[in-house]
C-alpha cells in the first residue's frame, strides 16, 4: 500500500501532468495566455487529478490484491480456521488493510501532486518558453491551501473505498479458483465505480459550499 506503489503512481501521474500541460497549451496559446498553463496544472492536479488517478491506480493494484488474498484464504479455509480459534477475520484481516491504505493515501496523493506538477513543468519549460522561476511562482500562487487539503481529504476517502471494496469482495468470494478471479474483477469494477461516483458528489458539494 505504500512504497511499492510509488513507481506506478509516479509514472501515471507524470503522464497526466504532461497531458494537462499539452491540452492547456493548445487552448491558452491561442489567446496568448500560455503562462497560465502552470495555474491549470497546479489547480487541476491538487484538486482532482492527483487523488483521482492515485485512487484508480490503487484500486487496480492494491484493491485487487486485497480481494485475491482474502479470496485465496477462503479457498484454503484459513478464515474458517481463524473463526474456529475465536479470532475475528474482520479485526485480524480487514481492519489492518483498511487502516494501512487510509494512512498511506495522503502521502501518495502529495507524491502524485508533485510528480504531476513536474510533468507540467517539463512541458512548460521545454515547449512553451516559460522560465522555471515563472512556472513555480505561478504554481505556488495558484494553489490554495483549501484546494490542497481538499485533494488530500478526497484521496483518504478514496483509499477507504478501495480497501473496503477489495476486502468486501474478497470476503464474499466462493471456494474455488474461478470464484477468486471473479471476486478480484468485481473488486476493481466496484472500486473504480464508487471512486468516480463519489468524486462527482464531492464536485457538487464543493461547488455548493464554494470551496
């Protein structure tokens, strides 16, 4: 849930930063406002793309792993053995996974934000003739504390959703190898769907609250 996820999170968010900068440059250059690419990348990253992409990546990586692990334990009757010894599978298997992902998501979101902004920086400096000093000053000026904290809060909630759906589908798995595969697939689909749906709810709420 933590260090082993850094590689894929860095790669995807770096590419997202590049894409945001490219798309912004195409439109803003038409109006002679290419300098605002830094603002676009900074705001879009910390409010939306950093936490959203990290949540989706971890859903396909960590959520699927949780479902597969717990499903395999059901097949091997390890969960039944724990219950026989009077150990709660929820407290012993589910809760640590959920806490681990919820604790790691804020750090992964901050890391994703920095990497994505670095992608936007690369495009801005090499293709738009924006100086590094100008890019960083515009980015710092554009990013507000409430936007940064909003992204961190959303990322933590997405971590909860990923861990919850992964563990839920794993615990609901049948007692065959095919059932474990189906549980893993359902965990990914359910996790991504709930993340996108909840992000839409967050967008409506933040607009209503003018955050």
